[in-house]
């Protein structure tokens, strides 16, 4: 009886809001009007905590934290880990007044001869290989994307038979101007640490085997994460300006600094996160000025 009363009261309330607002309230636990035009999107707890410590004039609305960084109004929302979580958050932001989404987080670095990657480096992807499981669902719903995006054969096919998953891997890209802003400012602030990379997005953190690392090295992918491909893809679909600014937290496959196979944490891991946040704070006024209407 009590549950029936609750559901009836809830349905009465829902009659006064649109379906779009209902989605935002369901996922972000606040009204669309409480989300700013510029959104900072970390995934893991340590990055979220560091960002909130820098946020001035902080106010909290459900999962949304509003305030100012370097005089620029932003919303900080933790997407949580993985492409499905990121997609749900971006779907909510599409229904708000958000125009720019900046992902600040960590990623794994892939050792290679083309661009040496060290823990603590700040990596700014110029593209992302969509090997997550969420992107194919959006290709299904938006079939024209198949003809608009570049693709490759999954490099894992060179090392083993691919019985399931993505045999063809499409490529999504961030907003070019937004990426250039962070790359140019980063080159000034951290000339030896900032690197432009190709990134691979996966759903399976615990499947980063030596064969997986070799496959990524064969196509000169220098880093791997679990969110950027869907962020860039939805940015294209929904006309949102997106970028990822990532700190290399470990080196998958490395005998000493693979987080899943080692007891050691590199001393530069946290420094890299701090530097990525510093780059964000220093670049935000340029972002605001460049994209102001």
C-alpha cells in the first residue's frame, strides 16, 4: 500500500516535468538548470576529490558540483568508470545547457619507440579507437556514422582468433580546437611531460594482457582508457565539444609499473594528476574566451 502511494505521488510530480528533465533528474539527481555550460568529467575518486579541493564558491546539486576554477564557472561531475557510465552522463548533459565537456583523469601508458610514455606524463589524445561495448550500440542507432568515421581491423586479430567483440574498430575524435588549446598551453607549462597520443578505449581493465599491449603497440596506440572513445563519439553525435586530458598512471605490461601485476606505485603518478589539473585550471579562461558566443 505504501509503495503504491509513493508511486502515485511520484507520477503526479512527473506530469509537471518533461521526459528530458526526468532523464537528467534520474541520472544526475538534479534539474538541468543546475548544470553549467562547461563540465569537468573525472571518472575516479582521487581525481574528483582533487578537483573539488580546487573548486571555489562550491555548491552541490545531487551529483553536480558547481563553482569556479580560475574565474570560470564550471560543473564537476564524476562519470564513474567505464563507457556505459560515461555515456549515461553525457546523455544527461546533452539535455542540459552544456556545450563543452573536459575529461580529466588517468590512463594507462603503452611503451613504444615512437612516443616514449612515462608515468606522470600528460597525454592528450588526438583520436580514440572505439573498442568499448557501448559505441557499437550508437553505431546501430546512427548507421550513417559508419561512413563518416575511419576504422581499422582489430589488431588483436594478428595475434589470436577474434571469436566475439569488435572485429572492426571505429575511430572517434575530440574537438580539434579544444584539443589544440590544451596541447599548446601544456607545451608551455610542461614541455617535457605533455604528449599528443592515439588512445585505445576498452571495457576490460583486467584483460590487458601482453598480447593486448603488443597489439596496441603495433598500431602506435600510446595509451588506453575506458571512457574517451564514447565521449568523443557522443560529442560528434550531439554537437558537444569534447576533449580528454589524461595522466599516465601506470604502464600495462611493464614488469614493475603495471598496477594490476605490481605492488609498487610510481612516485610520479599523483604528480601527473596534479599537473593535469593545473593544466585544466590554466587553460579554462582560454576555453571560455575561444568558445564564447
